[in-house]
């Protein structure tokens, strides 16, 4: 990986980690609202995604790298949407998105 890309991706990983810690501290100190913990876990998945991208040479195959990247990416999006639903008490969006995410990931994995 070229150094300029490494620094950008490393910065994104640090930012995602900082946001994860910020939301975790907000959850712990400001009334333990469920959306803050959900977003904390989501940004942790985002940080793991950037970490995978930095270490893509360490994966045994390109497919295993892409599958893990997609899993972290889908987790980030699903948890972000779930946190939004928790915060705004959405009535028309499902509170549990995993039954939708898992089949989509299955299509990605087996195609």
C-alpha cells in the first residue's frame, strides 16, 4: 500500500475508533441510551473494516479479505440504521435488521 493511502486509511481507522469510544462513554455516562451503545458497536465494526484494509496482504485469499470487509461494512450500516431507529422510535423500520442482512450477505458469499 502506498504511504499516502496508508495514512488516509489509518486516519479513518483512528476516527472510527474515537467515535466508538465517544459513543461508548456517552452510553455509560448519560443514561445508558440504547442507540449510543449500538452506534458504538457500529463504529467499532467500521474501525475493524479499516484495520482489515490496512492488513489486506495478510489474508490467505482475496475472497476471504472481501468477505470480511463486506461483513464489517454491512454490520456498520445495519447498526447505524438500528441506532437511528432506536433514537427516533421509528414505527415503519424494523428494529432487528439481522434477518435482512444475513440473507444479503449469503448472496454475496455464494455468488
